[in-house]
C-alpha cells in the first residue's frame, strides 16, 4: 500500500456482486492505483466489459502477490481457497461470497461489531454475513443493549437475486413465458419462482430448518455475541428481483413498547425509520445503504415486545457496502 493508492484484486469481478464492489469503492473515494480483476463465472459474457476499470483476467492467471486488498465475490464453494491464497500473499481479504466458516474469517458488520476488526489478533481475513443477519443485527443490537432480547421470530422474504444474475434472469424468463402461455423450466430454483412462493431457501439442515434459515440464525447470534439467543427464522423465496424483507417479532426481557422502540431506533447507526409517507417498500430500499424499518407496533401477545418490518438491499448494504466498510476500517488499523 502506498500514498498513491492501493492494489485491489476482485475475484469474480464480472459478477453482479463484483461490479457492485467496484462501484462502492469508487463512490466512497477509495484510491485504487492498480486493479486485478479475475473472472470466475460465465456472467462476463453478457456484461459490457468496457465499464470495468481494468482488463478482466481468467481465473488460471490469478496472481495475488503485491495485492493490498482482496474481495472474494466468487462462488461460495471457492471462498476458502481464495482466502488462503490472499492471506498467504500478505493481503487483507474480505469475503463477500458468504462462503467462509467461523474458523476461516471474522464476521463483521461495522455498525454492530466494528471492534472485532481491532480485536482480530492479527487475522487478515474478514467476512460479510448473509444480508438477513446484517439487517437483523443492526436492528436488534440497540434493543438488546437497552432492554435485553428474550426471543426473536422472523419470516425472511428472499428475492431472485439471492442466486445472483442467474436467479434474476430465471425470474424474468419465467414471467415472460407464463404471460405468453409457454411452458416453464426451472434451472436455478428448485421450483417455478415466477408468480409463486417457495418456502425453502437452501438445502435441508438440522431440525427441519434450511441452510438459509440456519445461516441467518447462527450469524445473527455471532454478530450480537448472544450464543443462546432464541431466534427462529422461516425463509421464503418470493418473485421479486432485488431487496430483502423481514417480518420480525421481538420479545424483550424488560418493559419495551413501540413508542420506546421508535425513539431508540431513530438514533441507531445504519437504521432509517421514517413512515411519514407510509411504510417503506422494497422499491424504497433498492440502492439504499441503510436498513429500513416500518410497521413498528406493539405485540400484544407477549408482556414486552414489538413487531416490525425490516428491509435491506442485499446486494448493496448487505454485501458490497458492508465489505468496503470493513476494508476501510481494517486498512486504517494496518496504517
């Protein structure tokens, strides 16, 4: 790293996620003197490569020596290999693929556990959680600090972009086919996604949960440092393109109601609560760097509790912005 800028490698640079990371780096004024952009997907075939800041290189030409910062935007299955290669080369590594385990990386959302960067004991590999865990942790942390969390129940509505560009393309194609009376084939989703709801996000996991549900539950606990927090998530694929939505019920240990929650969450970092024009919708959150909250109300079924509607742009704040924020903080620590 020099005063003139840093050398940044993006693995999976032609993917939708890789391109968003490049956009956020530019928008946040990160000075990049050299780019190394590697293509690990087939998505680059349909993308205007002239908009990339450097030539796109094939995966087998990947060279990480001399790189200051590596963003892993490749398929999750390859994340550990790339993390090891980047770390061995002396680079700071940020996994945006959600493919690394607890043992591989430190999980960070700067608004929630930024201290984890300073306390990483020399570890050079950090990871973004799944968008649902990011959104929930940002909302739940101030509540836990104020009145203690007793139980959390969530319905997670996951868009087609959960599967990246292939998922978005399949929803668009199936919608066109159904509207024109054609037969529909599902390749990305387990079942038809157009005009449908699929109550299974990820493969089956322990106890009847899916891996998508398990990821939100376990990573929310990790971010909040609440290993025993009772949290139950039901995840559903919905026929929308972008933006994640969560229907959340929170039971607290001490007295808490919607009025207190409104005052508390308006001051919370990374949260935007403004219902002057009605509750926020998915259209409002796409492109936003905040976690949006609406439908904040009392839950009359428990002694102390609230219900609310939580939204996040999974591609932007749920991935790219979070990753760049981690990198900025970690680079400052390195000096």
